[in-house]
C-alpha cells in the first residue's frame, strides 16, 4: 500500500492557514464528511496528532523534537483546549479568556529574575528561549475542578532554564508571577483574586525534568487564553499550579505565596499534587471527566506520574501537605 | 374575554411554551455540538440555573407582582411555573446522578452527607417533590386550601436552599450567586407585614411605599 506515515511533509506547507482554519466548514459544506471521518480513522492528516493547530496570529513551529515523557493518549480537541480555560485575568467564566484575550499583546515580553541567584536581571523572552531546543511533550492536565485534558505542549525543562540563573544554596523555592496590568488583562479590574497571580514550587520540584516552561501547544505558539507567551506546566499537580503569562521568577528561602492557597488555605494546599485520596473540601477528587468524554474516569496518583515524581515526597504526609 | 380568562387562555399557554425554551435550546445545542468543551457541565449548570430562576420567580415574584400591578389573576400562572422549576431541578439532579456518578448510589449518598453544597441542594430538591406532587386541582381539594397553602410555604426554603447551594459551590467569583441571594432577599421583604417592611427597605423605601399605597387603595 502506498500510504505511509504522514509526518514527512508538514501539513502547514500544503494548506494555507485560512483554508486550514476553516477546515470544518470546508468538510461540512462540500459534503466530504465521510472522507474526513475515513481519513481520521486511518490516521491521515485530518487527525489531530499530526496537525499543528494555531490560534489566529500565532506562529506554527517547524519541526519539533519528540519527548519520551509524552503519553500516547488521545489529544484533547484543540478547540476545547483553547475555549475552556481558567484564566481569571481575562474573566471567571470558562469562555471568557478566549473572548477577552484576543487583543492581548505578548511581544515584546520580558521576565524579571531576582532573589537567591547569581544572575538576576530582566531578560527578554528571546534571551530566555535562545539556548533551548524546543520539544513537544504530550502531558495529561488535571484541573482541581475534576476535569482533565491531554495537551501537546511545546517548550523545555524548567530546570534547564532555572540553572542558567545560577540559584544559590539559599534558593529553597522558586516563585512565579503573572503579569499584573488591568488595562491589558481586563479580568484584573475586579478583585476576584489578589493580583498578581502567584505560584511556587520547591526547588527540587522545579528542577524535576517533567516540570516544563511552555511557549506553545499543538505545534504552534500558545494562544493568549492559554497563557501566552510563557507559562509553567507541572503535569503531576493540579492545573492552577501551572501559572500563565509569567513576568517574574524569584528564588526564595521561604515557601512563597501561592494565590489559591491565599484564597482558601483549607481547600488549596501549596503542593496541590494530584491525589485521588485527598478530596477537595467541597468535592471528591477520586474521579475526573476527560474533556470529550461523557462519563468520568478514575484519577491517578500524581496524575499518573507517580513513577517519576513520588520520590520527591518520600516521608511526607501528603494528607497534611496536600 | 375577561382579564382572568385572558391570563388563563392566552398568557398561560404561551408561558408554557416559553418555559420549554431553555430545554429546547439545550437540546438544539446538543445536536449542533454547541454545548462547549464540557457538555455535562453546561447541562448541569443550565438546568440548575433555570430551576433556581423559576423557583425565585414563582415563590417570590408573583405575589409582589400581583400587589404592584393589582392583577390578582397572575396567581393562576404560579403553579405551572413551580412545576417547571421542579422539572428543571429534576433534570439537574438526573444529570448529576447519571453523568457524574453513573447512578452509583453510594457515591451520591457520600456526596449528600459529606459536601454541604450538595446536602443543601439535595434537600431543596427533596422538598420540591411533595410540592410538585400536590400541584393538581384534585390534590388541592383533597388537602384543603389551608393545609395545601401551609405545605407550599416550603417553597421559601427551597428557594433559599437553591441560592445557598449555588453560593457554596463556586470557587472564588461569588458575584452571580450573590445576585440571586439579593433577589431572594428583596423579594422576601414583600412577605413581611407592611409596617415591618417599611423599617427594612432603606433604598427600596419608595418601592415599598408605592406597593403599600397601592394595597391601601385596594383595601379602601
């Protein structure tokens, strides 16, 4: 049979983006639905795995290195992953971030690095990215609200980036800040949370190779509503730990403030590792609804990354340090 | 046609169809794949919100509306709205029981016992059952008007339960549930005897005065 794996020619080289973005209408209108279904069943370019999907105005990455950390689970639909977002900086409803972030300008972008490190300073996004080879990592994402997705991120290990700032022995934790600018992030006009949004990791967690700084997803630059231009991805923790639109990284000796912990310490711990045995005080964490499915499935310890990360927490009472 | 007949024969059937619209919209969105990334959540939220909206409309708004407009026949719409509220609450509960818990009774009971927002919501739903069950003319006759009315005072508790259920389940942005709570409180003020209400209304004073003025006119 002549049909081989579809990866050799980038789909973006064949189809111009407008046609591509309208592919659903195209398929529907031309009555080729059957062809589309057949193609997706056969794993031809219609299937999500081999397509780069870009939000309007976002660049598609050329070839990306693959990662051994990737899961082979079915990807969440691009439209779902980009229209169902928790990003209170652009509004509290799931649909708000996409609606309210389209005018958000992410270039130029710089990140201030300070605290316990040898190389503090303000770095442009380009400076931060330059030494790293971007790779695609397909991770599970488990939200504290008991839903989950499977997302192909584009980025590199957080630890590799942090090492370049040469944290000192006093750097026991690392803290991240989202941009605070209510003119650009209209959701910040209401004090739903204490702005700016802050998150933190213990330094050994931050240095774990699974922890990632992401600049893209689905083979293209991050859509604004998903945390452009630079966000954290910590796949074994609840989604809110994976802070978006980072403008500051700070190395600290003390455990830093994290926003949801500040809102309600009894419901959101500093660690917030995915843990089906510790319920949120208002709902169960035993199960989750994978976006795209009707029924729920079991939630796995550390979101299925226990083999890689459980050792970080040996000897810790995870019911106490939830 | 008298005003009462107009309400019974025209307004009521029209309202019957209008109150089906939220469900029709959900069904339409379901078939056109427009329920969003998390359809179960959309269905749960929409059915819950409509149960609450109709409950507040029913329990609290009709009587003040009768007073303000002096169209007492509006009361004839109340039972139908109430049954609709129960209908949406039932859909809300079934979505939760079937799609969240696959009818796992142990898990549902655990939720009801352990999680206050479920406890409150489920109690409100349980209280709606006898109200819906006694909403026929026959049942009113069998119970007798007085006992029927007393039983149906439960609807205030259902409304409060619904609002608290909503308030306790949101993560940080309580604006929307607080709106419902405010509506509940404002409309409850109409239940107070006129002289007590005058003391409470504050910014609503002119509103309250107007309604009591209308009442006085009606009595005289």
